[in-house]
């Protein structure tokens, strides 16, 4: 399977076409992180975005469909976190520009201009990034997360790029309203 670029999966003996373009998968990842929706709604919407004929799929196949969608997003690799959520090191939205810049270097073109780029190919480019802006940002984030001291050049880089390095928490509308209510009380 390593050399294949699947655009269909089989669930319950039926083949379902999937939206395999990297932009589709990034939209699905964003949907899965949507703070204003329950987990069930996030998953249902993500599967509807992933499978072309999701609404024809019998509900009893949803569990397998979810498993295959996550398998696809993981590029056919097994989850190595034993079910534990991994510490977030990148944010596909926040880091989009530096990810695109570094991927474009690896790919030799602006991948955003391509009419179709399979998610697994996109991730192969991503894995080939090496040294660059993204690796610097992720390295500093990791040091800060572990409370490790920054080198002098990293301190300076962090000072100049704090808003790029600090991962922004995404708040639900309810959380934002509560923060606003508290801020008004403090005025």
C-alpha cells in the first residue's frame, strides 16, 4: 500500500470514493478541531466531507468509515500514540504560510496552484521539509513546552515572532462570550 495513492476505500463490501486532495483533508482536519461543535457533529461532518457518497452509506458502517478516514489521514500508518492525543506541535491553519513555503521548496512548485495533489503526496513533501522556518518554529515550541532553555538566537527569534510561535487556542462562541463577560466585569 505504500506505493498506492488510494482514492477509494471499501466499507461493508462497497467501494466509496474519497476526497483525497490535500485541501480537502486540511478542511476535514479543521472540521475535526471545530470548537463550537460536539465530537459527534465534528466526526459526522468530517465523514460527509471525506466520502463522496456518505449519505448513501448505512449507519452501521459509520464506525468502520471513521476508522478508514483516520487511517487515510494518517497516510495508511498505524496510530503510534496508543489512543492518547499527541501534543500539538503545528496548527495547519496558523502555520499555513510557512508550511506552504517549505513544502513548495521540496516540491519545486507552488502546490496550492495544482488542480489536485493527493494527501499522501502532500504529506511526503511535508516529511521531506528538513531545516527551514517550520522546523525552527516547532523546535522553539517544543523547548518552551518542555521548559527547556532557549539558545540566545532562539530567544531573539521568539521575541520577534512570538505571535507566529505561540499556538493560538481556538475558543468556542460560548467560551468567547464568557471571556467577554468577565472582561466587562473587570473594566
